[in-house]
C-alpha cells in the first residue's frame, strides 16, 4: 500500500471521476499529490480528505501560464515531481457535419494541448527524478467510431504525443505510460453503461504502471470492460 511513499505526483482533472480516484489511491499509497482542475470547491473538498498529502491547485490545463504556475507551485511545495498524470479530458460526440467548431476546439485544447502543456512544464523536473508520465487516452485513441470524430482525433493525437515522449525521454529514464480505457462509470457520460469499468479498476492499472519494478515499463495498456453476453452487439 505504501509503494509511493516519498513520491510526488500531479493529477490533472482530479476534481472528480477517474482523476479523483487516482489522486486518492496515490495518497493512500503514501504519495504527496497536487490535484489540479478548474473546480476549486471540489478540489478543496478532496484535499481535506488528505490534508497533509494533497495540494489543491485551480488550473485550466489549456492555459500555458496557469500550467507552468501549477507545476512550479508543486515543486516549491513538495520539493520535486516524480509522476505526472495527464487525465483531464472532455468528450463531445456527434457526426462531423453536426459537431460544432467550439466542441472540436475544446477537445483538442483539453485532451491534446493540455497534455502537451503539462508535459512541457513537468519534463525538466521528471528528468531530475527519472519519473513517470501517465497519459490517459482511451480505446477511442486506438479505434474510431461514427460520432467520435473530434474525440477520437484528440485521443489519437494523444497517442502520437505519448509515442514521441516515449522516444524523447528514454535516454533520461523518464517512463511514459499510456492507458486506453473503455467506458468508465463517471460523469463523463450522462448514462454510463451498467457494465462499464469503475474508476477504481482503471486506477489499479495506473497504480501498476507507476509502481512497476525497476527495468519494466508498461508503455501502453488497453483496458476494456467485459460486456455480458446478452448485451453484446
Ligand atoms: N468515462 C469514460 O468512459 C472514459 C473512457 C476512456 C477514457 N476516458 C478519459 O478519462 C479521463 C477522465 O475522464 P472521467 O471519466 O473521469 O471524466 P469526468 O468525470 O468528466 O472528469 C473529467 C475531469 O477533467 C477535468 N477537466 C475538464 N476540462 C478541464 C480543463 N480545461 N482543465 C483542467 N481540468 C479539466 C474536470 O474538472 P473541472 O471541470 O473541475 O475542470 C474533471 O475533473 C479523460 O481524459 C477521458 O477522456 C474516459
């Protein structure tokens, strides 16, 4: 349980859903965690659960200056950075001819540019600690579907960013981990499927990535819920 004792992490999109579950698990495992998102009140409530270990920082990941300030604040507060989890994400679904330009831009900004900005700000510190970047992509970053044009494009872009980061950071021994979950029971979808993965199940996979034995890198993991036979298409 205490495998992350002495480690410091940033989890973006930690005000709810998967990000909040990852932040809790990391804190329970002994880590100090900066929880970042836009919803101040939700972040502060979560930080109260682990007052000695969590730092709530309001941060929109699409704003480069805010991201830099959040990373600086983390390193000043905790002394270093070992793990960055790029989890903040949004989904807007509709066929291309129906999808608005604003929704397209939002997904590219949060899901792709956000991961670029946080990685860029964190990399110098992660090189110092030979740390981890965990990018939360999606099964939608590996296969496409009608109505997922903008979301899939943003997550396929994140896969490309992850691959480049893997290659660029190899010599510095910074490990890059990408997780591609299927449906998760969070507020991301209004009516999540009854068989969807829980945030805790996905969190366990992320935990395995960041606590991998020396010499082992879980570079990409695709994780799907088991669909009951009577609900399969
Ligand atoms: N749920 C699924 O079925 C599913 C499946 C595969 C992959 N994923 C991926 O898993 C990740 C987490 O999703 P989730 O299911 O936990 O969704 P969620 O419950 O809707 O949570 C999304 C999180 O992202 C944050 N966020 C959104 N825009 C942001 C911004 N501009 N700056 C900073 N934070 C921002 C939200 O916080 P604020 O609103 O407070 O900013 C929230 O904490 C996403 O990357 C998503 O694409 C989800």
